């Protein structure tokens, strides 16, 4: 009995229950996505771990093993995060013996950032196949629109140029007809011999298909009579006329 009493006395004098891990101690940090005011949150044991150890034990040599939840370990936390949320557990080990285990909980709360949340939703939306196909379809439609506009403007410029050329040719023909009528009046007044050289010049020029003017009397007589001139008659009739054509620059 005295020996047993001395053993209990020695045990109570050299061993005691000690706090190997307190619940107020921060042991790790966990990343938080889309947090408004923080991108990490600290974690602590939910309960204090106590163990019966020698009084002279070095508590700094005690091993701590932290095990996070699978989803937290893979992606971290996503805001909002509330204080006391369980994120894993912690174990205290000494000489291969587990002294105790406690759940890990968050120490503070983290609010959700609406801006970051909208950015994340937009990224997720843009990654969907339907949105990607719609985007490329719009790109192709825009390219087709640009091509059609450029082609239309090019054709419109060419059309306006042809209209200006036709207008210039029509004005030249009207001037030539006016000169021909003036020569006829002069011949009728002075009684000069009739010369068909000026008429040959007018009749040798083809009439553009876009003009809707009626044929002049001289051209009608020329067609009815079946008169044929030798090649180059019209060009000979133009000799001695230094006046340039209006459409010379356009051609």
C-alpha cells in the first residue's frame, strides 16, 4: 500500500492534464473566392484538446495534422462565409499517439462581393457552347455586312460615273445637232450649195442605248435612203473642229 500511495503521489506530482491545443488559437488560413473585404479566412479548433502529459513535456514538439474537407482543399471557400463554418479537422499527435481531434471552423465571416459574383457569372456564361457559337455567328454576319456595304458603294460609284458620262455625251450630241440646224438655216438664207459633210459627221456617230431621244430628221433621211459612207467618213468630217468633248476626261 505505501508503495502504491507513493506511486500515485509521484504521478500526480509529475503528470497533469494540459491544453495541447486551445480553441482560441488560429492554426491555418483558407482562401475565399468572391469575397467583398477579404480573400482568405482564418480557421481554429472548435474545442480545446487536453491530454494527460508529463509536466516537463515540450508542447512545441507536438505534431499537428490538419485535414481540410475535399471541396475546400480543391477549390477553397466561396463567399459568403459565416463564422463557425466547418472546413476540416485537426489532430494532435505525440510519439505516434493521437492525443485528440477537433473540427476546424472559420473565425470570421466574409461577405459576398457582387461585382466579383457578376464577373464569375459572366465568365461561366461565356464558356457555354451556345454563347460561343452565337458569338462567332455574329462575327460572320458583321463581316458579311461590311462586305455588302463596300460592294454596294463601289457599284454605286461606278453607276454614278456611267450616268455622268451618259449626260456628257448627250450634251455633246445636242450641241452638234444645234450646230447642224444652224448651218442649215445659214444655207437656206444665203443659198449656198448643200453640203452633207456635217450631216455625215452626226450620222456616223452611234447613239448610246441609254438615250431616249427621238431620231433627228437627218438621221431619219439617212436610214430611209439606205446611204452608206466609206469607212472614216465621220472622222474626216470632224477634222478642223478643235473643240474638245466634255466626256474626254471621263473616258
